[in-house]
C-alpha cells in the first residue's frame, strides 16, 4: 500500500492525531493497511479529514471514524467478529499505548459482557470504552479519549 502524503504540514487536530495513530497501529501490530475508502487500496492522507473535527479511514470493510476526541469502528457484517475485535484492539492501543497482548485479552471479555448484558462501558488509561449493539444487533466499539 502506498500512502500519499499531504503537501505541507496539515493542522494536527485531535481527530487527525487519533486517526493517524490508528493507521500506524493497524499496520504495526496487525499488518492491516488502511485506505481512504472501502474500494480503494491506497491511503490518501490529504483526504482522510473533512474538517477539523472529522476524519475517516477504512480497514478492509470496517469504517473507522475519528470525531474530535472520539474514535469508533462502525460495525460490518462483511468481516469476522475476530477481525472486528482486532480493529477495536488497535484503536484502543493507538489511543493509550497499552500492551497489545493485554488489550487482546480484555477486548473479547468486554464483548462477551456486552453480549450478555446489552452494553459494556468502562474507563481505562484515560479512555472511555463502550461496546454496544447497533440497529442490526451487531456489537460495535467506540472510544472517547479524555
């Protein structure tokens, strides 16, 4: 995957910093190359943010949005639950710098709790994590970095 760099230095908003950290973590820890859309193979860094508060990338068929202090992975029935949970782990790691093995042990437990209780919400390492069902009943993850 090739990454097109932005000419000059783009303003580093919370959204941009968070989405760039996710891009790096996906590649480093999971070998996943982010793209600008679900049908492109190239990541155009100049097109990932629409404004100061909203950025978006794709990891395979999972859309990842960074909106100000929040990062969420939209649910997708086109990927396995394990792959989706890896995306959630990557987001959490990117926001906290936490240990990959520790996070990969915790995320499935939180999804399991949410599947039994309808929702899971907790705070760890300065990040509020929410696992909750979407309108189709698929569990999704969202993160708010304080």
